[in-house]
C-alpha cells in the first residue's frame, strides 16, 4: 500500500497554509477494513478521522477499481504509474495518491484526491498519464473509474460523497 502526498513547491504562496493542512489531513487516510478494495469508498477509509483538523472543504476524488491480470507486467505498471504520478505533481492540484494492495482475488483500489476537478481533468490529458492509461487492457481483467466530490460540512464533522456521472 502506498500513500503519496503532493508537492508543496507547486502551490502558490497565498494557498500554501491551507494546502499544507489539506496535505497532512489526506496523508492520515488509512483503510479501516481488510476488504477496502471492494468496500464503498466512503466506508473503506477513516475519512472523518483523517479530515478532523479541517473545518470545511471540497475536493475531487477519482477512484480506480480493478482486477489485475495474473500475468500483468508489474514492473511496467510501477514504472508508468511512477511517471504519471511525477507528472501529476507538476500540475499542483494533486493532494494525495493512494495505491492499494491486491486482495486474494486480485481486486485493487487506488485513488487520487485533487484540489479541483479541473486540475484533475487537465492532468488526465498529459502524455505520461495517457501512456499509463494505455497499459490498462493488458494489465487488468476489468477496471472502472468512479468520480466524486467530497465535501466536509463546516461545524458538523460530516464528510459527504457526491458521486458524479461523467
């Protein structure tokens, strides 16, 4: 399991304090069930605990669920994933990247939390991300992308997941 932060050097000085608090909060995310790979995203992780220090906010979440092929080229997958991650860091909008472990049935879950939907969409068009996406047919038996807006309501501590249809 890998939980990667975003790079603070790409954040404008005026947003640095808020972004640093968000970064620290999202780095506290941990699976709370051994079956997090197949659990609903809002039930598989300690969202309320991790985001407890943030009063309110809204973030864009992209969840990648898959079943990895038994003959998948793990080395190529790791290399392309690392390159896409490095490219995403340069955009400045990535808050965290979680890459989970396979379960016994080869189910896998990974996700990215972004400051905004627009930043995520711009990054998805970049060349290293596109190259990593081209590995999907040879790497996974199936995969699906789910997108959400995560909102923390001020004063309530509640985390709300709004699934987006796009």
